[in-house]
C-alpha cells in the first residue's frame, strides 16, 4: 500500500495571510485539522520568525507554508524529532540542487554561510503527548533582493541562477518531508539522528560561541536525545537549550 501524508485536498491556499502559523493555530482551535494539512500563502504580511523576529518574504516569490502534523505517538520530551523531520526534509530537498547545504542547530537551513530557510515549530499538547505540531517554513526560492537585516539571506534562484515554479517545488519539498516523517513514524529515529548530525553546520569544527558567561571557543560534538546542543569547550562539555547559546564565528 502506498503511504501518503500530504493529500491535495488538504492543501489550503490563501492569496494573503498575516502568518500561516497563526492561521494554522486558528484551525486547531476551531476545527480538528488532519495531519498533513498544509497552509500556503503567496503573500505573508506579518510572518513570524524565531524569538520576536519578523520573517520577511517577497510576495509571490517564495514558499511560506505551515504544515500541520499530528504526532500523537511522540512523547513531549522528544518533540525535537519534529524539528529533525522538517529540517532534514528541507535539507534533502535542497541537496537535490545544491552542495554545501547544512542545518544550523536547531533548525535554520544554510547554504555555505547564508540562510536559505527558517523554521518555526509550535506544538499543542494533549496529556503527555503532542496533539498537533504547526511547522512553519519560509523557504527562499525565487527572491533575488533582500531588504531585511536578516543575516546573510540567500535563495535557490540566487544560488542556481534559475527561476522556479513554486507549485512544482512545493510538491518535491513535501515528498522529502513526508519521507522523513514516515522514517520517524517507523521508529527509525536513530537513522534520523545520524543524518541530522551529518548535516549539521559547524559540526566538529572549532568556532567562537557565546553564552551567559561570555564568548568562548568550542566545538559542536552532537545533540542530546532531547535535541539540546552539545559543545565541547576547554573546561568540558556544555549543554544548551535553544536560545541559550549563540554562534559567533
Ligand atoms: O528562522 C526563523 O526565524 C523562522 C522563520 C519561520 C518563517 C515561517 S514563514 C511561514 C510560517 N509562518 C510564520 O509566520 N512563520 C513561519
């Protein structure tokens, strides 16, 4: 039997939205959307990024989507697995076109030292498991000029000197994410973690980081089973949750 997560009738297209994540959040509150529902807009006017950042995307140029997943099988402490699914799916998709794609922990997608995609995942919880995960993704496809002060943005078009049909790219992207989701559902999370580590930006290289104690030299050596970052520094290994450490250079 052919497995499928993303059915065409579960794709919700809106010409303009404040934020696809906010729209998806509204769906969860008012209806019970099926896993595999995808909200897409061509024009996002108040896109939200990590922390309090704004996500800017030129109208009609890029993929700005929110994927609703229902990973009821996943215990809450393992929610980082959803980050792995989405970031590896995007990584797999981009690797069809580009070399030097990497995942900057926890889930920024880079090409060399430039950011091509950002991911914002918001979970809703039921009991001790996840009921819905809203996986927001901004993937720069055809945008050439960036006005925002986002650090080093790039796009698929800049990197390959071609323009892309967004619908075709969406289909390819969703196939890659679907494969990674089934890998998780099939309890192949060890394989997934191995692939995530292989794809990781700055893995096993010495770089400058900063945390609440100041700047320090260290080397990313992996992640914990809960997705925290492990950095080896002079005085031993340090373990970070998201937002507790910054990558300097
Ligand atoms: O890198 C980041 O800061 C995360 C950016 C996430 C942006 C996407 S675009 C689609 C979805 N809707 C939002 O409001 N944000 C996410």
